[in-house]
């Protein structure tokens, strides 16, 4: 597999983990963190309601971008396995703060700007995302060398 293929695989799987986690949390609690993750109704081109599969595909596209950057930096900088954890958290950390503009700009009913439980679940989900990057990278690079 090329670094691009590995980056896409890492992005798709980690993005799916995040999406499924937030969908599960939303189902358990009723707090619309999954809706917030997928919501793009504030972008004029996407103002009409998109089907969930298309919104999820857009989410995975962003996740693939992060996966590609992660794999590129891992290989270009020859990052150690310990450094992979730091890199993944550094790349993922800014996504936690996307909660605020996404909540503020949303037209749909999403969690409030200062909803502590929603922010907590959003942060846990993105932490899971970041923590999934190194083992997925390791899995695909080991499988690639067999």
C-alpha cells in the first residue's frame, strides 16, 4: 500500500469510529452530538437537508485528510511509535474546538454553545479518534511489509 492508501484507510476507519461513537452517545442520551458532527447546513451550498450518508461521506473526507497528513508526517519525519501518539493528539486537538463554531453556526437543532455534556462527549469522541490513528497506522504499515 502507498502512503496515500494507508492515509485513506486510517482516515476512513478512525472517522467511522468517531461517527459511530457519537451516534451511539446521541442514541443513549438524546444529546445531538452526531447531528453536530455531520451538520453542514450553515454552508450556503449545503443549505438544503442532505441525506445522512452524504453528510457522513463529507465527514469521512475530512477524516481522510487528517489521516493523510498523519501518515505523511509519520513517514516524512520518521516519527517513533511513541511520537506517533503525540503527533496524533496534536493533529486531533484542534478538532475539539470545532465544537464551538459548529454549534454557533448551525441552523439545525444542535447542542448549545456551552452544553457541558455535549462538549464532554464531543471531546471524548475526538480523543478516541486521535488515539485510533497510531494503532491503525501500525496495522496497515505492518500488513504492507508482509
